[in-house]
C-alpha cells in the first residue's frame, strides 16, 4: 500500500525559497511516474512538475525556470526546490506516484 507524506511547506516572503519533500512507503520512485500538483483556493488542481521513470523532467510554464524536481530513490524521497517564489505560488502542494496522491503541504507566499 503506497503512502505519501509531504513536508517543507510554510510562510515565505516573495522572492524567497522553499524545499518540499515527499517521503513514500512501499514505492521505488525510479519505477514510477512521479511529480507534484498544487491547488490554490478556488482554482483547479494544477500539475506543475513530473519525473518519468526514465528520468525525464517536465514543468508547467508557470514554474519552469524557478522550480526543480528531483528524487532520492535510496531514501524514497521526492523533492521540489522552489525559488523566486511569487504570491501566485500560494497553494497546497501535493506529490503523487501514479494515481496515489499525498495529503499536501501548505505554501503561502506573502507579497
């Protein structure tokens, strides 16, 4: 049974950085398509970053160049490094593996 737990969210000023982590149980991140979603109040779920099983990375235009996704398979952990944060990045961020998604962690960017 795959279980995902995110951490690293919080309150940060615009222009700042945060690093999110997602620890997975019973999962080898190298074998699955994994990534991050976010959802702001009143908005739809947005897919922002993915890593394919082969290692290819993809980003939404809204975060490309500012966010970096990475994985440490030995530690069963997925990361999202977020730099140059903007107020519009405020959202609940959740990681996913295939069709399983974590509960999420809140990121709030103050302007």
